[in-house]
C-alpha cells in the first residue's frame, strides 16, 4: 500500500454540526499549513495563535497529549509539539482520527477536525482545496456597530 498523498478532512465548528468545511490538503504539509487552510475556508483572517489538541471537549483541552501549538515554534516553554515541523500525516494517521483545532485563544474559536478520507494528488491541481462548504460561517470579529444601528433611523 502506498502512502497517501492527501488527507481529506471535515472541519466542523464545535457546537454547530451544520457548519462545516471539507478540505483536501497534502499529507506531507505541516499542521501550520492545515491551520491556515481551515481558517481561510471559514473566511477568517489567519492572524492569531492556534493549536491542535487530542481532547475534543472540556475546560482542560489545552492540557491534553498529544498537542501541537504555535507557541512551541515561538520558543515558549511548553509540552506541546511544533505545528511548523509536524506533518498532517503524523498528527492525523488514520481515517476517523479527530483533533480539536483552537484558533484565537481570546475569542476561543473551536473546530473539530476529522479525517474522512485519504487520497492521491492530481497532477497540476492546487492544494489545499476546499471540497465542500456547508452552512454560513460566522463573522470572525462580529459587528462592532451593533449598538449604533438603531440610532440612524
């Protein structure tokens, strides 16, 4: 059996099962590449720290092992592994494997990432690519003018 060239993942906004994206990414790409693909697939700016965690729910997900965090690449003392050195295939070895992707620890965006398939690259195709979009993604920062909207009538 040959090693997969691509991983196909379903990324679901935690607590919102009707909002998800299916993304195909190169298996040899890094978790940092996958994180950027996820963030862009939801229409967010890739402008905050992030991590991947083996525990999917609860307050202590950040203590789960294994975990992969951008902080490990920034020289901080952490038990986490690198997102810039860890390949997608190493963190997500099999179909069905799930991890929690946390983005922007202040706003605490949480996504469940599940491998739903393994594939082979198609010549001249660009990766990562969004295969499917279901549900409307929320606004990353919301509307700052909510209080003022009624004042202009």
